C-alpha cells in the first residue's frame, strides 16, 4: 500500500509558555510587560456586545496573562486537543490540564508524528490572531518590545530546534506601518517567510488595505 504524504498544516495554534516574556522581553520592560498568573475564573457575561470574564477566587483554576488593564484567560476551546467535543467549552484551563504539545515544542513534534504531520505553522493565542493585544495597548514602547519578544521566542525557541518542521509565523506592530516594515525585515533576515495580518484591518480601527497606507 502506498503511504500517504505527510501533511503540512498551516492553521495550527500555540499556547504561550509562562516564561515567554520573562525570558525574551528586555529587563527594563518586564515590570510593565505581560505576566502569567494562575487564579480562579468567574462566570462569562456578555456586556455591550463583548464577552467579559472576571477572576473569582472560588472559580476553577485557570492560567491567565495580566497586561496593562487586560486579563486574558486560557479556555478549553482554545486548547482543545485531547478533549471530547462536549468538553470544548469556555471554561478556564491551566497548562497542566492541556496536552503538553500545546506549549512545549518537543512535545508538539511528537504529537505531529502521531498525527502524520510533517510541518506546522502556528498562530498566536494571547497576542490574538495578528497581534491585536499589543496594538490595543496604551504604552506602545512596551508593546513594540513585546512584539519583538514574541517573535524572538517564536523563531529561536518554538521553532529553533525543530529542524524546519515548526514554521515561524511572526506578528507585527500593526499601529505603525514603518515599524511593521522594520519588524518584517528583521525577521526576514533570519529566514522567516510569514507574518500574520488582518484580512479586514478596518475592523481593528486600522486603515483599509485599499487605502494605499499598507503599500510597499
């Protein structure tokens, strides 16, 4: 029987490890950068067109990122591997409850072997699809440092020892096109060939792709 070719998966996701910004963010920014926390999660509420989740000391233990005024919890539906469909909910989750390959690159490679996957490109979770978390931050100096720290982690740690099987996907500082170009060039110089970008940037309060603002 002919063996099926192995898959190149271009829509996977990664859960950021708790040491990411402590390790990769320059020391002068760490007190203002994202910090990991494990705390109880409260009830999900829908307020003014947005979901709001609060911390609750009596709630299920959940891993969070705390950054400026943002409290970002990891939920079962974004770390769904290994769970039955009925368990893929908006309940909080800790990394200890996740399959290790969600956040550990060596474990991810082992999972890829089990799943007939040759190579994988992973989108971010805490930074959101294309780095909106940092685009919405108040302190843009720290936000730029966070973008660069995430990309350094993505290239050197998440993908670094994978032999090319984990494909780096970087984010850019969406709020400034010149900074975005500089970050693209910085990463291209070390072999990165992909960045994630909004398909409709006007939904993020950014100029339209038809405006000329984003043109080379």
